[in-house]
C-alpha cells in the first residue's frame, strides 16, 4: 500500500531539495522528454519561475499530441451535504449550523433531468459528504442506478470505501472515483481533520490502492492548495501517481489542484497560490506525465481557465452548483465552496470553440461497461 512508501519519504527533506534547485537543473529538465520525480521538483521550484514560457510551449505541444485540441466537459451533482467529519476548511463541517440535505431518489432523478437541459453532458460527477448511515454505499448504489439512464460516464467524489464496495459500485454503473488527499503532510493532517473517518490518514491515503484493486476505470487525485507548502504536497502526489501507474496500470488517472475558496467557518488558507504558480504547476505535471487528464473546476475564473485550456488543461466543469438540489431550485443548503466561473455550460462551450478547440461531452459509452 502507498502508505508504506510514503513513510520513507521525508517531507522536510523534499522541501529543502525543491528550494535548492538551480537554473542549471531547470534547463536540464526541460531538455528531457521523460522526467523523474526529481525533475518534476525542479520544474515546480522557484528556480523554474523565469522559464514559464518555455514550459508553457512544451506543455502545449505534449497536450495537443496526446489529446488534440479538445476539452472534456463534466458537471458535478451534489446529492448530500450530511457529513460526520469536522474538516476546518469545509462548508460541510459537521459543526457548522446549516441545513443538511440528502436528496431522495426522486430528487436525484429531477436533478439529472435538469442537468440534461443545461447541455449535452455525459460525464457526471456525483458528490456527497461523508455520512455512511445516510449516504453510504447502499444509497450511492441507488443514486448510480437512477443516474445511469441519463449519463454514459458516472464518477463519484464521496467517502473512501472498502475494496469490495468500490467493486460493487462498478457493477452498478460506476466508471470513476475522485478523492482528494487534501495534504500528504501526516504530521499536520489531524489538525485540519480533527474528527470523523477522514481524520484517519492511513485509511484515506490507501483508498487509492483499494480503488485500483477493485478495477475502477479512472481515478482522480488532488491536494487542497492552501493547507501546507504546495510544492512539497504536489511532489508527494507525483510519487503517489507514479506508484499507482506502476501497480494499477489498466486504470486512467486525472489530477486537480483546487485552490481554497471561502467556506462557512471563516477558515483562512495557510498558503495562497498565485495564477502564475498554478500555471507553473500545471505545466510541470504535463511534462512529468504526458497522459494525465488535468482538470480545472469552476473555482477558477473564466479568463484564467480560457488561457490554461490552450496550454495543458484537458477537462473542465461548467454550470456547477455546489449544494444538493441546486439545479432544480435555489435550496436553503449551503454551498461547499464559492464558484468563480458562473457561466452556463453552453457559454463555456461557445468560448472553447471560439478558441479553436472542441468541447467533448462524451468520451465513454455504457456499452464498454
């Protein structure tokens, strides 16, 4: 399991190594077609900042070779904000005094129909808080069965599960799983996640092994930018991705770098990442893994998303509502985070075409299941 690998990685040592990189190291890394994790560390280091233009050009070339001029479109559907965790940065924190909503199956059906009216989406991301009694595997299996007739590709972003539960859901229409480790800094992990199952670091980080062993078709990874030093965190994720590719090579992978937005409770990010730094990170990951799907959500503003989709990003959400029932009505439930790109899906698609790219609404078919 990856936790055993992670125990041999020194957080402070990696932080020092990144800060020690030089312009000579950057030029050497840019001269390679295939990078090591050490090269990746070089390209996210402060030393690489003056080389952003060269990184962008190479990232654009590799992305077009692998993906063409396409952007895959997806949309999230929040089915429950009930959560037993007390994550200090999240609007769904169990301690927050907010209206808790878990959609009925009829409400899930209504949400699916409302989403279909927004645009020709086929990639649906089903999102839920972590409350096993209300939104556990039995509930999620029913949600998948309701959503399956409407969408060809179903992904979940929910609580980490046992291997047998992941496998069970793949038999009910599940294609992919997204899980954010939030931070790989085990020493500080507990202060951000003081209570609930999410507070168990080893259970969460080994969840990706359970997904792979269960034969999940696509696994999405990410760290939450704003908790710890982002350069060290994403290096840990690069090691994790490398490990998963070696051990679960039949699976596809995607990554996301959500920057913290305001949430109920008033948590202030420890680290603020600039647009320039996010671009540098995106380019570095593209150069490190040519085939990785890099996703930007509606957390990012329209102008930045438009620029980055031409340089390395391969999938984007659009029209997102981040509260349960948000597509049918304006519910009382609190959003998990604030959306920066509030344009409709068709407006986003029009811009993609205007920039010479093609929005891809469907890249998986039920017949392949």
